[in-house]
C-alpha cells in the first residue's frame, strides 16, 4: 500500500491528478478522522479539520515530492490543525467571575516551593523528551500525547510493534533517569 500512496502522491504533485487525489482522500479519510476525533471529541469539527487538511494538501501539492511519507505528513497536519482548533475554541469562551471563585476551604494552595519543584519537573521532562532520538521522540509523542495504540503507530510508520515497544522502553528509561537526576539534586 505504501507504493500506492507514493504513486498517488506523485500523480498529484506532477500532474494535478484529481483522480489520484480522490483515491488518496478516500484511502486516508477514516484514519485521519479518527485522529482528529481523538483530540476534538466532536465529529463535525473533526470532519472539518480533515477536510481542511486535504484542502491544504491540494493547495501545496507542488511541495509533495519533498514528503517522504504522505500518511505521516497528513497525520501530523491533522494533529496540528486539531490542536489549533482546540486552542482557538478555548479562547472563545469567556469566564465569568463566578467561575473564578475558589472555595478556600476545599482547595489547598500549593506552597511556592511546591510550585517551583513541579514547574522545574515539567520543564525537565519536556527537555528529556526533546532530547530523545528523533524516531524515539515521534513514537513517544504518538503514544503519550496523541493516545495512539502501538498497532496504529506501526501501520503509520511502517515498523513492527516490537520496535515501538523497544523505543518506548528507551524513552521511558531516559525520561525517568532525567527526573531521577532532578530529584537527587
């Protein structure tokens, strides 16, 4: 199937082939819709995001020869557009003062030291993730941030589930070591 995707991609890029575009669309639509829905939790919005992703692909079809794996490219595009949609939608809602009132008897405020430690821990984890080898980082983010199953990632990246398991073990070990280093300081 990878060869078929490559063929369609070349036809779209070189000949503005609408038939190839239609084939690519119908082949990847359900997968991309599931990815968008996992983030957005709204079918109509997820459908809009996927359609926008394909519109962007068509508009930028001249750059398709630079893309090594169109399925991963569209997955990342859909994910990014979904996250932008969530951020945009969150900004739309106004918060009333009543929503901001906190019951001080129920909620305990963390101390400045606790806030500093948790903030530093989060930054250390982010640095550890960013320092992972590229393939390891992509797999880790697909599992942890996108919530994809190993089998889905294996299909997207065209690798075995055992490879994903091994890469996740490496990522977990490096991140744990990084946090352990921080806690031992």
